[in-house]
C-alpha cells in the first residue's frame, strides 16, 4: 500500500475513535476522513499556544497531550490530559475564538485535524454529530466546574483522594496508573510535586493505597478515601 493509502487508513482509524463519529456508517466516516489532515508532534512540542486563532478540531490518534494555562508568575495550571480518541478545540466549531491555553505533546503524538468550516458542514449534514459534541462538551464543563470547586474549597489531601477515586471509577478497578507525572498532577491539583509525594506516602502508611513504582497505585481502602471527601 502506498503512503497516501496508509495515511487514509490512519485518519480513518483516528476518526473512528471519537465518540461523536463512531455511530456513523463507513461511507459517512469516509466523508470525514476526506476532510481530515494528519500531523505528527514530538514529545514536548507545542500543538497550539495561548493567543493562536482556534480554527481546528484536534483529535488524538496516538500519544498523549496536556492542556494547560500559564500565568504571569510562571505557574502552570494543568487543565486536562488527552488520550487517544479524545479531542480538543471543540469551541472552534461554534465561534471564532482566540486560544487562552496551551496544548503540548507529552510523548510522540499523532493528531488528526478538521477545519471549523468542514466540521460545520458535517454537522449540518449529520445533526447527530452536533448533538453528541454538545453532550461531550457538557461532560467537560461538569468536570471543569468540579475541579474549580475543589481547588477553591478542598485541601490537597481531599483533592488527591477525589482524583484517585475518580480514576478507579473510570477504570472500574482498584489498580490504577497515573496518566501524568507527579509534577503534572501537582499542577492539575493546584499544589507542589513535593506535597503530592508526601500525601501519597501518607496514604500508603495509613494502609489506604499501595504504590508500585512512580505511577502504579492500588487502592486498598476506598472507604477511607471517601471519608476524606465527606469531611
């Protein structure tokens, strides 16, 4: 198969991973693929930056991407981590907008992009896409509001417990793998890497979790972590 054929297959796989496309037929999916472009980013490379014009929907095919804001003080606030099949730039679909955050590849990453004009055409042709995008957007708003509430009202120990429980719930398993470094986790939870390490060690000493390496954690006492959330 030639390079063009390989690229088409990559983009079709990329598009099919996205929740608001995967209900479409193969023929309908191919229309989306025809409007897609494939891009590669090295670890640490910026995908977009604060101040750029938002014109595309970005879909993560392979790799991992972090979305963050950078304050004048130099402090970084991590907003979310994107895994394969997840997307960013959805606001471009509804309005012309200037970005107020950064997107950076956390490892070598493959991205599929679709221009706003093309996505709007697709939403007019297939209204179910627009409905499913709004559902995903609503879920993200809920998570963002929850994070903001935790940052303003909860202490670090409670925020960390809530985050671990959320990961365990998503995986339906007591064994979890942190999707980010402790430095990025500290940024996400609004604290320092040292504080995260101390709190995890404290949870382990209390018998609530077991740490295996840098990112593997097994929750041993879910009830104890839940009690922190209710205090």
